[in-house]
C-alpha cells in the first residue's frame, strides 16, 4: 500500500502595511501539511520590497490572499524554497507515521 498523499496549504495570517499608501511591507504566513492522519505546520514572516517606481501597484483593498501567497513564495526564494519548506514538513509527517526515535524507559 502506498503512503497517503500530503496536502500543503499556504495561508496568510496578517499583513503589515503603510497606512499612507497601503503598501504591504511584511507578510506573516503559515504552511500546513496533512495526509489525513498526521499533520505538521510552519509559521513565518518575511519582508517585501517596496514596488519600484513605475511598477503597477495593486490597491490594498483589492489584494487577494492568492496574490500575497505568490509574493511571499517569491520573496522566500521561489519554487526551490517552497519545495524545501514542503519537504521539511513532509519529513515531519513521515517521522510521525513511522517514528525513528522514541523516549521513555524500558520498565
């Protein structure tokens, strides 16, 4: 029987922005992984570069979670870093599924 498929969910917890122009400068995010039985998660925050002059600026009230997740993943280092984070979460689930370490006493 093959191992269950793990689902990874990226979510945005909160944004920090400048009130004068609505420019988001920091994102707080979570990544959760579950195979239906076991789960693992990570929380982080990352700063965003201000848009360059001439770049399109999306008004704050028009931002979507999907857009911010894309910005976050890019700021983290792109698909390579996303894969690394998800692989670490998968390793934690694998350890829960088939532990390689234990604690306790033999009596």
